[in-house]
């Protein structure tokens, strides 16, 4: 079974291979070990993917997290944080109704 490319990669390649290459290069630079480990960055990426409600992003970041050694329990907690952020942002947006 061949692995299907994520839609954002297919889109970037359709624009121009240089676009895809530049995006991959930027992603690799940001996700490498630094002040945060690549494992910690994978956890943050997964939480963010959940917060923005991007299924393709969640699938991608779940795969990255697994490769970085993130446990199922860590992924679940990260996803819960992402969901909480999403809920909080919804409340923040809804609070505009209270403005005079």
C-alpha cells in the first residue's frame, strides 16, 4: 500500500516544486531541536492542529508525533489542550455580543 501525500503538499507541488521545497525547508528548520526538543514541538504542533480544526493537519502531526516518540497519552493530553484553546477562543469571540 502506497502512502498518499497530504493535500497541502499536493497543492504546493502543483503551484511549483520550489514552493513545496521552501515550505519543507522552513518546516524542517522550525521543527528541529532548539530551545524546545523536536518531541515537544511535535506535541505543540498536534495541539495547534486540533485547535484550528484541520483534519489533514491532525493526521500529519499525529504521524510526526509518533515518529518523535510521543505516547498516545501525551497525544490525547495535547489534543485536549488544543480543544480547550478552541473553546476559549469561541467564548472570546462570542463575548463580542456583550459589547455596547
